[in-house]
C-alpha cells in the first residue's frame, strides 16, 4: 500500500518531533503509565496537538493535530482546507483528494514519542485527514499492533 508513497520512497519523514515534546511525554508517562491516565494528562497539559484521548475499546490513542495555519504554515497559494491545514509541503498545494495513506508520514512523525513509551509494537496510522476530505487531521496510535506487510 505504501510502496509508491513519499514516506516509503524516501525512507524517512523530513519532519522531526521536538525533543522537548518527547521528554515531556516521558515525564508524564513516568507518573501516569496506563494509556488512559497518560492521555488525560497529555491532553490536560496540552503537550501536543489540539486533542489527545484514549479509546479503551480500540486500545488506541488519538491525536487531533493543530492545523498548519495555526502554526504559521500551510500553502499560501492554496486557500482550500488542504492548503490551510496540511503541514506537508509535498501535498498541501493539492486541490484534489488523496487516500488517507498519503498521510502515513504524518502519523510516523509521532513514533519517536510513542515507541519508547509503549514499545515498538504500535501501529501509527492516519485516522482522519484533510487531504482525504475530512475536516481535521487525527492520528491513531494503535497500541499492541504491528504494521501489516501487505
């Protein structure tokens, strides 16, 4: 599925999560090691994203991302939702919808935060994306799941 995607072709996302965010998350996890309490505290402290919550039924942490325009970014030549909200310079100029998996890179951006805390068996996946037509971008961090090879 990802074999023609930018993330796979180039091997790494050009964006990196801030080390201070990773460190703060580790401090919170030390005090609140269960996923529910961790998510509540991450959200309360507004460590990253606009929303941060945990679904017990899905064993998944969700992060609703801050839009690019809220961070001073986006594509100034594209006044669509994608142009204003998408952080990715490879796609934020697009005026067409693209599959959610095009945002795999955006999901993998969070791996340095979650891998050390929950182990490497976390599946990082785009859940909602403006690129695919949703109104916001939300990343799903599926605990105890592996990336499928197909």
